[in-house]
C-alpha cells in the first residue's frame, strides 16, 4: 500500500474497544483487567544463515494472551513491520474471537520480522525452523500448549516446515501433527482450511444483509443479490470472500492490492483477475477494468459493501469521512482504527467487526486440531454408515410410493458426506450462530454497535471461564 498501514497502534485500538464494552459487563474490574492483559510475550533474536553464507540476525515474537483455556492458538505472520505491540494486539483479538465462536483456545500470535515476498525459499525455511526451535526451547509450541497457524506472509509450506521441525525436536510426542494447523492435506491438514476465513466472511455478510430491519436502517434492500462490493486485498481471505460473494449474486465493482486497484461498474470476474495476476504478477490491467493508481482511493469509491481484507489501520480518521459504503465488513484484523470506527459509527455506517467476521480460519483450525488429536478424519467413522442407512430409507420410500430415482440421482441422494462437506456445514453453523449471538446482544441491550456487542460477549465468556476455575471469586 502507498501509506503506512501500521501508522496507528493496534494494541491501543483493541484496548480502547475493550473499554467501550467493559462498561456493559457485570464482572469486577480486577477480573476485567485479567481478561484484558496479555499474559506472556516472548521477544527473541536468532541468527540465520543467508544464501551467500553470511549470517543475519532475525527478530521475532510470540505472544500468549490468555490461559483461561489451553492450548493457546494464533497465526504466525512474516512481515518486516511486525512489532511487540502488534502481536500482543492480535493475540488479544484471537482470545476474543475464539470465545465468540466457542473454540476452546486462548489467544496467541507470532511474528517474524522478515519480508516473505523478498526472501529466497531457502532463507525462509531456515528462519522458520529456527523460530520453531526457539519456541520449543521456551515451551511455547505444542498440541496442548500453543498451536500456530498461517497468517500474513505464511501458508501451508511454512506450516509443513513447522510440524517437521517440531516432530524432530519432540520424537516422543504422540500428537505431533496437532502442533500447528493450516498444514497441507498430505500432512494431516483438513479440507477447506485454505478458504475458511474468506468463506466465513461471506457467510457473515450474508447473515448481516439478511435482516430487512438492519438493511432498511442504512438504505439497502435485504440480501446479497445485486449488492456492489469492493474488496481490498486479494490474498487468501479477500480472494475467497470475493469469489463466494460473487457466486451468491453480489457484483464485485473494485479490487485493491498493494500496487493499485482496478474497477468496473458492470462487475469484475474474480476468477479472471486471479488468472491475470498469475500470468502477470499484478491485478492491474485485467480485462474489462480501469486502473486506479492508489489502492486507498479504491476504499472511497461508491459501493454497498466495503470489505477491507488486507492489514490493520486501513480506515482511519483521515479517510473515514470519505467512505461511501453503508456496510464495512472487516475481513482483516483491525482494518478500522478506533478513531475511524467512531466516525463511521457517527455516520450511521454498519461495521461488521473482525471479532467474529473473520473467525472462519480459527474455526476450521479447531476442526483440524481435533482431527489430529483424534487421529481420524471426521467423516471416516460415519460416512459409510450414513450411506447405508440413507439407502434403506430411499428404497423404502420408492417401495411405498412406486417412484424410482435414476441411478445418478439415487447415488447423489444416498452418498455419505466427505470431509469438506462436514467442514463447510460446521463452519456455516458456527459463523451463523456467532453472528446471531452478537446481533441479539446488540439489540436486546441497545448497545451502540455490533463491535461493542461482540467484545461484551467475548469478555463475559472469558471472565466466566476464569471465575468457574476459582481464580476469581
């Protein structure tokens, strides 16, 4: 992007939002302070051999925000801009996010100060493996301790290096593959993890726009169909969110990336843009689109739904007055800072907060962790049984009615679920349930916005966990 996305302090913003919600909680201040504070943050520096044989010292962090439930859970990002405050803030968000979707984890986050776009694969592998060794030394990684996942600048490849290194360092570990999620399928990952966050975003937006009352309040019609959508960031989250929203009937009218943006009033074919980027290295110049020099100009274009899916602090006091979208759906972590959020709220813009909207990733990571702990894929014990049982029901209905399905339709009707079917169904149920829990709290207690309701729900659930453990009276 052409301005510093880290200009604000995300930790200050998260804590400010926490305090907005804390006034709606009935728990004592001391307990609220415990919920708020980051329990552990480890800063480390370690040597990594560069490709030319020289030694480079790499700085890295791992924050474990809350131990109310274990293990802690959170991604690892590779970025030269990573700071201690940033990982503490992101770990805090993970705690609250897990509480809202009822995943049994405390929040954590890691960061390594390297730019994955400008480093060789060899250097990235050596840095990743050394980072894991440092975490293992401090007992900050393990299936029952702290479970990383992909984040900005990392993916399946890095997760594969992590599990390999952890296994080598812990040869007696019974569940080594559960030390990290977001792994390749061939290394006991789970189907649907790659697109999970973007899918969750699309599900959450669909639920939010399904309320006729809420849509009428901001001048929109009910439903996704025909809505004009702008997506900032066509990475793992933004791409899948845009693709699924388009499949649901939305019209993608603009996309922003770090080097600029593209727009088309008639709509953009997301898959075609993805193919263009694979061929050219950029979304710019995609067929049927006009180029916009600054990605931040894209945020201010006219649309119905703006989906910031890049980094934090993209909407601030500087540009919030110029945002035209009546809905801002936070696919990234902290894309709207606290000052920008206040302006959007004053302008009557509906902000669907990151706290539950982008929780699809950790939700499916939870399913992957369970799969690795149980040493069995979720459909393996049930799929064939369901297929046999459904076959009996269908044949009984055919006998009773005299109707008969074709062989193709019969197989479709009785086919047992595959792993991806169970994952997508459970993800949809989780995000839908989380949205309505937050929405109902917002309406029933006349809270200022969905964000306050989300934080309040999370705070109360974490505080209750501490209280029932006898840590606080």
